[in-house]
């Protein structure tokens, strides 16, 4: 090979070494734009591209919203809507017509009790009725005799007093039978106990052949009926978050079982005592139950404060969801973009999304982050 040939070959090799590497072939004579490239800078959160104008940026907006506090809690019955079912007569349960978790109506028969108290009460009533009849006859006779001057006024007064006492004893005996639920004209040793209100049976303390009654040793409550049309959400709020909670504050209730449903309640009580272990206070939220809330169910409550907080808003396309985190790219100048981690909030009208933290209103972000991320991953 001649000396001129060796020189030509060396020049060509040098030219090839100076051309930038890329994934696609590129002919400068064709006049096409050079391909977009991302250059690693040694900072994992900073990338450089040779055509930054292809990734237009937008200014983050601003939204003022009530300050929110997310807490978890459980569903409990409203104790003011819990009604105990009690048999006033002591005795043995001979029939049960309802069970735990049953829905019952007011006046529905729940159970029957065979009670010796009924026999004693009816005996007292019969004797009181007989004594009242005898006292009434004595009074009428004394009044007639006094009218004819046969007895003194003091004897008439004694007859009147005896008749009043007998009548009072009779009324008391009749009331005792009414308390036991016994018809004085059709007495029976079996007492029937009816539901005092409509609701759900949330507690049952009797079984067949069990003893029950108000003087029973232990619990006298046979059933507990709860009106679940309104329930309580009991939440644990940390000590540092208590200033964000106030009585009457609105709360949004979300359920894992019904992700598309949001209920509204209000804070009705803030516990005055902190748990010494967890440093939390019990906060009670009252909420109307549309029929989907069940006792013991776990819920998430979002408490909306009267204080306003300012958050940034960006197009939803500006947020990159990667590795269970959320990111945006902000222009850093000289063809560089900085990847910033943010905490995304709720979706807003117009394709916007709230940014809870990591970005301030007025900052610049890449509008379509997927194109930039694709360029980064391609290198």
C-alpha cells in the first residue's frame, strides 16, 4: 500500500471515531434533525437532553383547600339508640322467637317466661279486689246509717278511710299485673316479652330454659336492640393532630368494602383522656347509616379543618408513577431536567391533579413526562 493510501485510511478512521454513537444510523447530508439523546450526569435525579425544546414545561397552578387529616376508625352503635329488653317477671325462659343479629319490629314477640311471680301477683290482685268490695259495702252502709243518725261521724270517716285504702291496694295490684304484662281478666303464668323498639339485636344473654328477670343475679338484660340508622365512628387521633380536630367538624367516611361510596359525618365528641401507650385520643364521629355500615367495620375518615392550606396543581400527564412513587421533571437549565419526588393528591377538573408536597405553586414542570422518561430509558 502506498504512503498516500495509508494517509487516506487513517483520516477516515479518525473521522469515524469522532462521530457520536446512537442507536439509529444518521446521515448529515440528508438534512434530518438529530435524534434526541439523554446524557447521564452522575446524578440519578438529573438528566441532560440535546433538544430540551421538545419537552415543553408548564407552570404549576394553585389551589386553596381546607386542611385535611386522615384517620382510621371502627363502626360502633350509638349507645343513646341502644335499648335493653328486660323481663320484669323472674322465671324460666320457655320460648325464644328472636336471635342475635335479627332485625325486629316494635311490638314483635321476642320470648316468653314462665314465672311464679305471676301467681303471687294475681293472688294479691284477687284479695285486693275482694277487700275493696267489702270496704265499699261497709262505706255505703256507714253512710246510710249516718244519714239516719244511727252512728257518729267518726265511724263514717273510718269507713271512708278503709274504703280508700282498699281501693289503693286494688289499683296497686292491677298495676303490678300490667308491669308483668298480664291481663287481669285472662291471667296466665306465661309472660310474653315484646320488642320495645325496632332495630337489630346486637346482644343476647338468654337461651332456652335459662333464668331471666330483673332480680336475676348477673345481667337482667335478655336482649339489646340497637337502632343502626345512625352509628358512631370511633377514631384514634394522635396528640399532635388534636389541634386540627374540633366539635362539629365535617368528616368524609370511606369504606374498603364500598370504594365508590363516600359518607358524611360530623365530630360529636373529642375524648378528654389520652391513651398513655399510644398517645392518642378517641374522637367520635356521628354518621347516618344508609344500610351499608356494619358494626366493627374498619373505615377511613378524612377530617376537614376550617383552616385553609395551599397546594400546587399540575396536569396529570406531568406526573410519573414509578416504583410506587410519584415524580415530576422540572427544568434545570442548559438542557437539563431534574426529577423531583412529589406526593399526588386528588384528581381535579380539567385533567389537573393536586400535589400535596414536593412542588410549590408557580414552579415549572414538564407537561408530558412520559416522553422524557422514555428518552431516558432508551439510553
